[in-house]
C-alpha cells in the first residue's frame, strides 16, 4: 500500500475483501468513504477501517522498510 496520502488521489486507491463463505470479492474505492484529509490512510487500512484487511494467506503483510 502506498504510504502517502498525496501520492495518489482518493479515486485511485481501491480495496478488496473476500467473503470466506461464498468466495466472492468486493471492490470499493477510497473516495466512497468520508474521511478527514489528515487521516493516515495506510494506518487506517492496516486497522481495517475500510472493510479490507492486509492479510494474504492468513498472515499480516510486513511493512516495507521506509526510506530515510
């Protein structure tokens, strides 16, 4: 996930979630949510605020090392 809010517009960030029973995936756009401009989108995503969770094969994806 991109770490900065200003790098991509809200209409270009999408989240998916998969229903464990039916196997159907749901796609939603960040612009569908009413959020504050100062919200840390990455942190909110990692906390599951958008209905999608950063899990792949049952494990949390590690954060890439940030450039200093």
